[in-house]
C-alpha cells in the first residue's frame, strides 16, 4: 500500500461513538455492576475511548474498572488497553459492544474522614449502589450524540425511564453529569404542577419523603420565577444515610444535571436538610442554566458557582418563609464568622485553586468570599433601583439560550461572566474582584454595602439594626428582585 493511499484511509476513517448504555448487576448483588456501551460500526471504523481517572475530588478512578471486553457481530474483538486508553483500530460492520465492570475500591460505606467528600466516589454495596456518571463513563475524542439508557427494575437516573427500564435519547453530557441509583431505595414519582419529580430515598429522616419532595418542588418553582427561567419539567433526587458520627451530625449535597443527591447522618436536623436541598437545586441555574463552565478550571470560579449559590440559598429561604429575617442575619453572620476565623482566609486565587480540596477550610473559602460579595453587590444594585443580581443571572441564562439556539455549546467563560457583572456594577466589580478574589484581601464586613435594616456592630458581627422599622419591607427588599 503506497503512502498516498495510507494517508487517504487515515483521512476518511471514522471513530465509532456509542448510541446506547445499559447497566446491570455483575453478580447476584450490587457490589459490582457491568456497564455496556453499544456502537453501530461501519467496516474499518476505529474505536477509541479513555476511562476516567479523576472526577471532582475523586482520584485514581481507573482502579475501579476491571474485565474490559470488546465484541462484534462475530464474537470477541482484539483491543489494546494502555493505562486508561482503550483502542480498536479497525472494527467490523455491525453492532459492537464494550463491556466493563466497576466495583467499590474501599471497605464499608462512605464516611467522613475516610473519603474527602463521601459519596463522590462510586458506592457499591450488596443491597444498593449509586454513582455519578462522570466517575464511571469514559471520554471520547469526538462529541457524542444522544444515547438511550437501559436500567434494571430497581434502577433510576436523572432522566425518566419507561416500564421496561429504557429512556428516551439522552445527551452524553447529561449522563456524565448524571446520577444513578440502584437497589434498596424507596422509589416514588410525584407530579407537582408541570413537574415530574422522581426520588430514590433510603433511611429515616427528620423530614418525611413528602416534605423532601415539597421542598425540592417549591425551590424549583421559586427559582424559575426568580431567574425568569421555567426550565424543568422533570427532576430526580436521591437521599441516603452516612454512618453516624461520634459527635454531631453532617449533611452534604451535590448537584447534577436535573438532579441532586443528599448524604447525611440520620440525626441531621430539618433546617440543615432544607438548606442543602435548596442549595443543590439552585445549582441548576448557578451555573448550569447560566452556562456550563470548564470543569478543569472550576476551582477558579467557585466564588461564583458556590458563593453566589449560597447567597441565593439564603435569599430563597427568606423569601419562602423557611427562615426569618433574624435567621437570615444570623446565617450570614455565621458565614462571616467562619470566614474571619479561617486559617486560609487571605489565600490568593492562584494558591486556593491548587489547594481547594486540601481541607474543609479551603473548600469553604469560595462559598464565604462569593456570598459576602454577592450580598454587597446585590445591595448596591438594588439601591440604584436595579433588579440586582437576579438580572445578572437572567442575562447570563438568556446568553446561554442564544448560544444553544445558534447550535453552539451552552458554555459560560470567565470573560462572559466578568463582562456581565462589569456591565451591572461597572468598575466596582473589577476593584472588588482583584482585591478580594485574585489577591485574597480580607473582606471587612463593615466596608460592605448592607441592606438598610442590617449593620455590622462594633465587633464586626452582622445583626439587625437596633430600632429598625419596616422589617417586613426590608426582608422583602432582600429576598425579592
């Protein structure tokens, strides 16, 4: 074969991409599962994929993967597996299957002090399993189109399935940012207005299942109104217990694509559960509806993705009557106090980005910085007769909608985020961003612009201003656009 012909073949060779995913038990229980990706290949197509190594704080994920096998219409196909990269240089025509097993790589259930963030690493126990799609699904060099998902009877994920466990076509992005649950969960579908809300819940909680559904549905409803973006007609949530702690309680949550999970010790109090549900639902807008951000550099904008989300969580809890104005002030003061007593509160952005998952203090710092600045900026904008930061978010969502309508990815760059805030705040944004985010300057509560009924006292704690009148109007001013 001459060199010109080799070049021509290389130029026309296509890479096969998956069109279906099925997940089944590997054995008799959920301690291991088999994932099967289906391809419809043309003769001579290549197959190339890379198993995920790191996802969020979870590392060395390829060690979960075993028994990789590739088959075509005539049986097993020879393949090369080098590190995390799987290749088949020339496929036969017809259906091709890639199967692999995953199993938990630590003993027992996830718990504090063992995993950096419990539950972010796949959990596979004899009677139940759950994992994020991003932790188990491979990456491809080319964009993957919509694929169909098939699950067993006790399986659920972040899109509806029919009576036989099959889904409508789902984007691969929604799967890699998706959530899967299997086995011993209480499964329920609750219709609330135009929303199909599906849940998978284990354990007994201070909130019953109906209240968990109600809090989720109402948060979706109020956030849709707040950001002028009624985006969701279906949603999935998962709740599962963590082992008890020797002292105290714990609640963690993580937002996914039209889904979230909640992991908590069974003694978690209702207020903490409601707060975490609200926070995770708001991630649907901050940042997902505003635009997908670059995952590799996400630590650099956690002040926005987490800090703004935390600020709007407090606003929405106040708006819906879950907390009082006094509670709101106390919650923001607690956030401020944790910030002021943190050992890392003056870390510059470059250092924080590298150390984000190093400790609880480094993880919480973007929440604190972003929420305090959001309070400051929101109050400034409202004092000028503006709608505040809700208008900034609504504009970002409109921008992402326009990108999507034009056939482009729904993305949010730092440049677009900064430009939107700069349009609203002018030079104030650049000054504050450089001082407090980039350089890590200490935020002085007394230097922030606060709502009329709040003040920083002599000890720099946030409180209701003594003698303040019209507290109801002040609360409405904080929580409403």
